[in-house]
């Protein structure tokens, strides 16, 4: 018949088992807490301190999308958006244009209302030199980002490739008023070598001596030709009757412009950056 001992030694052994079990439970709780915290980082706007300062620029787009008749006059409907580009170390974070709201007219055509879906800006994050990055359709809604090719996304949504160039044999013949500005100058050019009705009539080039675009350019050719950074180009098209469309086309313009210090949602940028770094580990 076995006997139970309730002396000091037995009590000491029991306490050792109790403390060992307590430590095991606490370890499990700590691991669970870390996992929950990680999930919160990915699904919420959890702020991860940055070691380096965030630098951002904007790319403003103003382009014709449709026509409308106002007081009996045919006018161009212009769409304006700004792409925000943030740099941290060698990582780039693009915030693209939001989803625009369109309406169906009585004749079945679609026209912009000028309104956008709130907080519908997609984000795209990648490291310079990488072939693929993380695309966040709507970071506010959480969800797993998509892994997509960098070039394809920037061409489709980031206006990559929309660099302006002028035939080299035409560069020496460019003439027009040059307006000096505190930060650089603006060159106005009339298109004397227009070949067809779809070519622009006038071109405005704005150059800056001190704007830092972190290597992004609107024209490598003109940056080199003028020895400074092209930060804006604007094409103007005069009103004309289109023989191709057999209808009048109103005066319109199309421009791209780098802008300094655009308003940035740093909390959203940091949350995107946190997810990117977590998924890259």
C-alpha cells in the first residue's frame, strides 16, 4: 500500500512543478500576443517608427477626358489628379489616383461627375531595382496585397513612359519667349513642325534648378539639352474641325508636373510600409 508524504520535500517538488507549468502558460500567452499584434499591424493603420525621414513629391496630371456643351459652346472636360510618390531609404511608395464616379447620360455615353469614391486611392510599394512590388487596392479595407510587376503598374497607373521628346534636329530651332523665374525658367514653344491635326499647337516647358525628383524625369532628352530638370510640360491644342472624326474638337490641354511637398497621409504610408517589410522578411 502506497503512502503519501506531505512533508517539506514533497511540497518543494510540487511548487517546482507549479512554477514550471506557470512559465509554460505565460510563454504560450506571450506568443499568442505577438501573433495578434502582428495581425493588427497588417490589418490596421499601425505605426512603425521610421529610421529615416520620409521624402515625397507629387505628379500632377491634367488631361482632357470628354467634351460638353456649356451655354451653347463646346468645351473640353478636364480631369485632374495627383499621384503621390514617397521615398524611404531605397523603397518607393506610390499613391495612385482614386476611383472616379461617372454617370450615364440620356444618349448612353458616360461622363465624369467630378466626384471620387472616398479613400479609394490604391498604393504600390516596391524597392528600387525590384521587378515586382506589392499593390494595395484599398489599404483602408485591409486584405492581402497583390504581387505585381513594377513596370506594368507604373505604365498603367503611374504615367511611366509619358516622357516628352523633340526630334534632335528640331531642338536648335526651338524659339519662343523664355520667362525667368526664381527657381528656374519657362520656355514657350510654338509647334512649327506640326504634321497632323492630333499634334499639339503650343508647348510650355518649365525647368527647375533645385527641385529634387530623386531621379524621376519627364524628359531625359530635355534635361540634358537644357542642363537642368524639366518639372512640367503642358501641351495646348487649339480648337479645330476634325476631318478624322467629322466633328469640331474644342480647345484643350494636357500637362504633367512634379510638385514639391504634397500633402501626405503619413499614417497610411507607414502602414503600407510596415506590411511591405513584414512580407519581405
